């Protein structure tokens, strides 16, 4: 007799599942076909929420894939499940499907390459989910801009709690089709804010923070993570200019800066673009950063305390520092895999650290320029959300 938790019921006709092993149900509600038993050890579960589901008592039935992986994480042995067992583990069983499945060891625990690869896969799935989390809309450009304006007039807590309007999740286009202008900068940065919202709120560790810590961490990490995404997409497209995600680009070559009509954007992004290429984009090329490396690097930037984060509690700071150490260890493990020469390993370490430090400097410079724009009374920065994230931080 098999355990009730050892299998699921799958329709023989449409291959749909009733979601729970209810023994009183014998027919599929969709097609009225009979169910067959599929044992956990042979079922290849798949998560459709970016493999980031938080499995707790009240939410344990929302995703079988993440629930199964959490069971494995806490020590469940598939061989001990009574019933049919396939001794050959699947690729999915060997991979991590939830951020909670990353090792819960202390920051001093040494990760292996396989564990680092599993962590990287988790965050690559998360990044893909956030990038693909868009929907087609019948809204015209003016309606979208009105919604963006409403979001920018809200505050960070409303945004995190998802009680405020949000920028429409239109698909980001990373092709350099037009030179950056004021409207496209506002749209692309607003879309980056919503992208970061999707990214941050799917970290179980972030959701463990207090309300005030969540707000402070969101404000601190918004710009570095957003600039890193822009840099990586620029590197992927091999573009000679910084990409913003709305088909717009700020040119790298100084003789083309005059094509940017707005003088304030020229003053803001001329130095940022040069710095990004010299200390972020080119080093990523030299290190041959892949999607896996980038995903872990973004997790490191997210968990980093940055230059100064003064309003986070000691408990929250300690939690994030431990996560940063764990993810930095995993990133370096992947980048140094197969590199035996000590000087080459040191070079990798220094380049990664330089990339992170540069992102912090760029973010600080960006905040200072936004403060200057605010002082000049420019309408684009006279918005509650931008003031909170870049001026009063």
C-alpha cells in the first residue's frame, strides 16, 4: 500500500492532474476520463512561476514542483517512499527549483561547483521569469504614460505591497533602434522599477525582512541592479552604446552625444556610459560572463550592502550579509572552475569586485544628478517615487 503523499492522480485522457491525491475522485473534471497514479519518483514536476514559490503551511499546494524540491531539501529520501521507484534521478531532481533550496549553511560553508550551478540555475530562472513577465496591452502610448505617471507619484511601500498603480509590463526591447530621449528614459526607468519589483519580491529572504527594512533595501538596490541589467544586455547585443530597454540607446562615442537632444540627459549619461563600458561591460566580456554568471552576479549585487545602508536593522543587515557571502562564494566557484593559476584566480576576484564597486559608484553619481535635476525643478524628477528612491535615500 503506497503512502497518500507518494503519488498524484493524472488523467489517462488529457494528462491533467487534479492537484491533490483525493481518493474519492475517480474522474477528471475536465474530460471525465479516469485517473491513473503517477508516483513522485517518476513525475517530472515543472514550476510555472519562475521556480521561486515560497512553500509554507498555507501555501504548500500552490506548486508541486517547489513543494517536492523543498521536501528533498529538508531530507526526504525518494527511495523511502513506498510504491514504484525509479532509481535514475532526473535532471529536475538534481536541480534547484526554489530560492529556499539554496544551501542554508553559514556564510563560511564551502560550496561545490554542482551546488553553485544549482544556485545559478535558480536565479537564471528568476531573471527569465522577470524579463518574460510582460503582457500585450491595447493601451495607447498616452494611456501607458499616464499610468507610469501615477506609479511615479506613489511611494515605495505602496509599490512593494502592490497597492499602487504600476508601469505597464510591456515587453522590453533591447535593440538600439533610436537615440535616448526624455520620454523613453522615463518609460525605460519606470519599466526597470517594475522589473526590479518582480525580482526583489520573489526572494524569500527579502520577504523575511521587516517592512522598514524592505523599503530601505529596495531603495538601496534598485539602481545597482538596474544598471547591471542594462550593462549585461548591452554586452549581449554587442552594442556601441548603453541600452535602456525601450529600443533606446545612449551612444558611447563622444562625437555622437550631440544626437541626444536633451542637455540634461547628456550631462547625466555621458560619464555613466563611459564608466559602464570601461569598468563593467568590458570586464564582463573579458570574464566571458554567461547567463548563469550574470544571474548569480545580480544576486550578489542585490544582497550587497552597497556603499552605505544606514536605515536597515542589525537583524536585517546580518541576514543579507550572510546571503551575500554565500552567493559571492558560489559566483567565484563557477568563474574559477578549471582555473588553476593563482594569478588568474586573483584577477577574476579583483575584476568581479571592481564591477560591483563601479555599479555602486555609478548609482551614487546617478542619485546626485537626479538631486541636481530636482534642484533645477525639472518635472521628470519631481515625482514622489523618484524623490524617495534617489533624493531622500
